[in-house]
C-alpha cells in the first residue's frame, strides 16, 4: 500500500531534508519513526528537498509499506516518535500511481 503524508518542520537543527550518513536530516528522523510503526524499513520519497536550516509548512512525501495500520497510526503514532520540531499534519492511502515528485503540480 502507498501512503502519502503532509508534514511541517523547523529545520533549524537539521542538515537538510536528504538522508545523510550522520543521520542528521529530516528524512532520517521521519524514516526512523515510520519504520518503528510499520515494523519494517521505510524509505520516503518527496517532491523536493530543503537545505540545512530550512523550514517547511506543507511537505508532501509518500512511502510504500506492507504494514496494515489505521491512518491515525501514521499520524499520531509517528508524531509521538518524532522530535517536536517535525510534525505529520495529514495522511491518507493513495493509489500506486501517485508519486510525490512526479504527481506534483507546483513546488
């Protein structure tokens, strides 16, 4: 199943969006929390990336999972595991044809 998330974050203390070996990115924090809820490794795809220190108000990401969870687990459950400066605002299941990057109509 494919899930899309809308998140916001204060990027002040992060090295940007994209995963880094040091684990200091927004993507690293999000994938760690999602993987805990899914009980499997989760990789997210986004429409665009931010640089170090940049904030986001409406970042669209998607991921694929075999885990069957209620939508509330992808919001409240993951938020409980994320640092306070990253928050999932919304989530829903989407068709496999949806792609955060290629389905975006504006950035």
